[in-house]
C-alpha cells in the first residue's frame, strides 16, 4: 500500500522598506531536528482548507495575523519532497507584510528568524524551496518594474 501523503501549507512573507527597495523574505529556523529553515508553514489539520492552515500556522509561528498581511491568493507555489519515506506536499501563498516594522513573535517550534534577500534565503533553504522563492522574487520584480515604468 502507498504511504499516506503528508500535507502542509504556509506563506512566503515579504516586506519592503521603500516602494523601490529590495524584497526581504521571512525565514524561520526550527528549534528541533537539524534546525532547518523554511517560511512559516505547518500540517493541514482535518477539516481545514490549505489557505486556512497557511494563515493559522503563520500566526502561530511568527505572530503575524492575517490583518497585518496582504495575501496574494493567486500566487501559489507547490513543493513535493519525501520525509522519512513518505511523500510530502507543501503549498505556499505569497503575502506582503503591510507595516515594515511589525515585530515577529516566535513559538517554541523555532529558535531564530531572519528577514533576508532572495540570494541569502537560497543559501539557507532546501533547493526546491529556494527555487520557489526565486520564482516568486522574479514575479515580484516584474510587477515592481511594471509599476515603476508605468506610473
Ligand atoms: N526532527 C524532529 N524532532 C522533534 N520534533 C519534530 C521533528 N520534526 C518535526 N517535529 C515536530 O513536528 C512539529 C512540526 O509540525 P508542523 O509545524 O505542523 O509541520 P511542518 O512545518 O510541516 O513540520 P516539519 O518541520 O517537520 O516539516 P519540514 O517539511 O519543513 O521538514 C521535515 C524534513 O524535511 C526536510 N525538508 C524541508 N524542506 C524540504 C525541501 N524543500 N526539500 C527536501 N527536504 C526538505 C527538513 O530538513 C526536515 O528534515 C514540530 O512542532 C515538532 O514538534
């Protein structure tokens, strides 16, 4: 029988100091295991939709509530990898932090957070997560370029 699939969802949270400034991404480092880094995310509970999980886990793990974010529901990245022999799927939406200075409040699950550039993020993340972040960063840069050239 095939191993049951693990399912998780989260948010790729970014912020910018100025309209034309560089994008900074929020990464969290686990306080368990090998202390790996990911954006905020977690397991989808029974009866929950993926986006509900993404919002709940982001608030639990970083203290950021939906009201402090602009969630871009049409930009979505799906990752597939294996954890201890079981297939895992992780779905991330993109979300902008409204107020650059909003503080981060970690839970016991994480020991450190960083706001980092896409290049620094890719040095901390697993390859496929880094690749998803690069794609998101390209999309954001294209949107920013369009607005800078148009207005
Ligand atoms: N080793 C451990 N010791 C003690 N408690 C533990 C534990 N692992 C989990 N827990 C418990 O599980 C809870 C986490 O639950 P949740 O917070 O609900 O779920 P999660 O983010 O999906 O968990 P996890 O950190 O395991 O997932 P990830 O896929 O990033 O990571 C799972 C594995 O996949 C790897 N991984 C992450 N992203 C990857 C990618 N893109 N490609 C390949 N591998 C990747 C990670 O390095 C890691 O090895 C914690 O509260 C903790 O209590």
